C-alpha cells in the first residue's frame, strides 16, 4: 500500500484487550500527530499489580467464567495466567479506547471479539 492510503485513513493500531473482553483496531489522527506525536494507548493498562492479581484472584473461577463465555483457554502455568492475563487485573479496555477516541488522538475503527487465549 502506498503511504497516501494511511495519510487519508490513519495508521492502523492494534489495541489488545484482556481475556473475556474485546480488542480494537484504532486509526491515527492528525490531532494525535500534533498532540502526542502519533502515539495512543497500547492496551488497557494494569488495575492490579501482578502480586495482587496472584493473591486476590482465584484461578479456577477465572477459567470457569471464560469457559462459560465460550472462550477456549490453554495455559502452561496458573501463576503466569493470573498475573499476566486475568481480566480483573486490567482496566476496562472500552474506557481506555473511548478516552483516546474522545480526545481525538485516535479513532475507533474495528472491535474484535476474543475466541481463544494461549499463554505459555
């Protein structure tokens, strides 16, 4: 694709959500270039530290909740799973993406639904 394609539509940016939530594709904006040098969020951001996630969240409850949503889980270690990817460990991705969109630094383009998690 030519650079002009992205000039007209904005550079696509993948924003990963958390287990059980959505991920997004955003596009850059001219306002984002001027205010943030073309940067935007890169994910939800942590709401709980890794240590608090391990202490406060129950591995089996998190797995059961995801399986009820039809999300397939394969994980090498429960400890790694809880501290790195458990949904409750992170801020709400929709709030983060909406803030970037409303601030004008990036524009929501596509919402992606989670179907599987692989963590090793």
